[in-house]
């Protein structure tokens, strides 16, 4: 969502009102348009967001409008065990993106974190639970169940067959029991019962998957689906992101591509709340001041180009994508080394900063800056 944020002073006043006078805060927040309410939530420290959401007149309208990563940051700040009331109103896209961002470490699935997300989803009402589970990759649900329960299917035509001791069944065919006696299977039972009652085909698919699917195959397919979705959100695969640290020979660092169109960048839906780049006039980093010299159209393209660069930094440096602190860290590093590359190219070519931006991609400028100071730039 791209919009002008609230005035910082007004944002601070409203946050203080939420902390001090909930009734007055609710009245003031009700006067804000939806976009401003979303901005107020996203620009607040993550620890304060739950209180703001609770004070909103219609959190069920604001929560689905949060960018995907901001929803993830907010839920993690609340704690997954207590975030059911937020996930109740989350869209399937928000839930899937949150799991993509939080339940993986590099290319490795973080099964305990995945279990926390699905357990939290299972605490929501039946309709939202069903929406979320249908949206998640079935491989992830199967992997969650495989780590939680054992499942056996009654053999056809074997009248002497006895179900496992302590096994539960919903339909007399599949019997399941917790892998560990001490495990709380309430979330699993809720999930399975909802699927059995509302979507029997998915229920059947999940139970068969627990019995027959290999963990490695399920995780490989889930990783493939995740990679494609992350690319849609602007996060490339790690090996592609690492191109920003490629070696550039000293004699080639000021080279410009005469045929390049670095400011022809198509916008996309950002997963974070980033309505604008930092103010350009007094910005610390040279790259932001250079943006201020561009036309409005060029500056909008530069906004998305810079966001794409910051995403590459986050992926290449293996920053946790579900951590709200990763975004400002990636932005700061992208700005620092792109500024150093810009200064070098401008000095060697004699071009104005804005003209350099028109003839060199931000990714290349970052790579030049990283080559100038490799020790500091190293991920």
C-alpha cells in the first residue's frame, strides 16, 4: 500500500492516546481513513501495535489491509500463542506469506515454528481456520501432522484388525495418536475435525500424506512453492541475491551501460510498509539526495529499485525475513554502499549524481561500493 504516512507528531499523539485514554483514542482513530489507520499501525513500534489494533473501531478491516510482512511482524510481537484474534481476520495471502517468512531458515524448514503458526491458526474460528489451511501448501500441513501424530488406516476387508491402543478416529478408517504422550493434541484434533466436517477431500489427502509421503519430498516441494512466492514479494533466491557482492575489476568500476534503463522499474505490491524513501533534502546518504534530483516519475521508479536492492541485501546477508529489525538494517546497508558506489562513479565520469542513476542500476552501484570496501561489505 503506497500512501503518505501520518504526520510524525500526530502519530505520536495518537499512540500516546491509546496508552492513556482508550475511549478518546477509539474516537480519534475512528475519524481516520482506513489507509491512515493502516499507516498508524505499521509505523508504530511492533510492541505497541496490538494495543492500537485493539483500540481501532474496526480492526477486522485494518488487519487484512496490512502488508504481508507487517502482519507477520505484528503477530510475532504479540506472540503466536496469543495472536488468534489477529489471525482471525488475516487474509489467506497474509497467512501464507507470514509462514513463508518465518517458518524457514534459509532453505531449511523450521518445523517447531511451523507448528506454532498452525497451532495459532487452529485457535481461530472454523471459517478462518479453513481458509488458512486451504491456502497453505498441503506439504506443510502434512509435515506438521507427521511431526505431531502417527496415523494408520484400517485395512479393507480385515474384520480382525484392531486399532492401535489409544488411537482416535473421526470416521472409523483413519486412526491417529500423538507421537509423544505428553503432547497436547488439541490443535491437531481441531484441525482434523474441521477438515473432516468441511472439506473431506483435503482431510483424506492429509491423512494419506502422513502415512505415505516422505519428509524430504514434501519439504522439497514446499520450498519450491515458497521460492516462487518470495520472488513475487521481491525476495530473490540467495544465489541470485549474492550477485550484489560480485567482484568488479578496478578498471571496470566506473563503466556505464549506454543501453541500460535502470529507472524503468515496474511497481509491485510491497510486503512491508514503506510509503516513501527518507526525505531527500537533508538525507544522510548520498543516494537519497540523488533521488531528490530526479523527476517525479523517475523517483517513483527509483523507490521500487531501491526496495528491490534492500531485499537483495536482506536475502544475501541471510537476515531473518520475519524480523522487523531486518528491514531497516537492509535499507541502511543498501544506502551506504550504493552511495559509495555512486560517489565513485560520479567522480570518475564527471557526471551529476542524477545522471549516474539514469545510466547505472542501483545493484551495480552497490556492487561498486562493496568492492571499494569489501571488509565492511562482507555479509
